[in-house]
């Protein structure tokens, strides 16, 4: 059986929370887990589920310095950086 140890809990991004404060949403905190007896890590992203005025699921991954686009929108099937995410959220009308 696989055994995991939680190494870190990823908190939601305050800038995104500020941008979606007038929307109906749910946030699921992400985690970084270590698979015991191996050198593997599993990253579960922080998930922002916006249900009103539009349906949007934003995943925020913990990334290294090489990647500058830690956000992924399921509905668009594309990666974004923080500035692009804020612009998309501003375009959603209430």
C-alpha cells in the first residue's frame, strides 16, 4: 500500500482571492506529499472553483523558478501567469 507524508500545505493566493471576492466560489488548499520509501513527490494544486457568474476552475501549482505560468484553467485548457489570471477574472461580469 502506498504511504504518503504531507510535506507542505499550499495556501490560496491572496491576489486571486481579492479578485474573486464578489463571485460565488470554493477554494481547496493544495498539498505537497512525499511518497514514503521513495524520492517521489506528489503535488496537489490549490483549486479555485468559481460557480457564478461563470463556471471556471483555476488550478494553482507550486512550480520551480523555470516556469513562470503556475496557473491552469481547465475550461480553457491553457496555462497562465498571475497577471493574465487577474485580467481574465476582471472580464467576467457580475
